């Protein structure tokens, strides 16, 4: 639980809600031909779902902070939840990094994301979020 503006908020549920919202935004962006935006939101759906899973597993951001560094999330999700605890299938292992790489292209390079690359990222994000939802019963 975290405190925000006097209210107690379940941080894990908050991140799962964000993941679902990002996934829906990715779907809408892809359907509208906005492939760069879809790639961006597909990545964030995965990142936010991974944060949800980490919080549910008792992991906190480093240094008693509230900021979830992207590299930390990827490392902890893959290293702790997949490899050490076997809470998630190893077929999810590359999804965060694949979608992160595509997001970098979408956000920081002149190379546009293609329709097929956007669709693949979206499908990976759907699979990733679904696996987290199924495991957590959310």
C-alpha cells in the first residue's frame, strides 16, 4: 500500500490498471494506423504489468524509492520471477526487451515502426499482460 493525497492506494492494482489502459491504447493506435504510438504503448503495457507482478512478489524499487527503473524491472522480472522463482513461463523472457527496443525506434529514431512490427509488439504485450493477469488472478 502507498499513501497518495491522504488516500491509501494498492500500488500493485494501480500498475495493473495502467497496464490494461496502455494495452487498450496500443490496440486503438494500431487500428488507427499510428504504429509508433502503438509500439510505445505496447511496451508500457508490459512494463506496467511487470511492475504489478514485482510488487505482488514483494519487490520494491531500489534505494527505498518509488521510481521503477526500466532496467531494474526487466532484470528483476526475468531474473527473479522467471528464472529463480519460476512464477512465469520462460517464453515471456524476451518480451520486455523486444518491446523496449521497438519503443526506442518509435520514440527516438527517424525509423518508423511498420504495421507488422507494431502488430507483433501488440500481440506480445497481450500475451504478457494476460499471463500476469492469469497468475495474479486479477
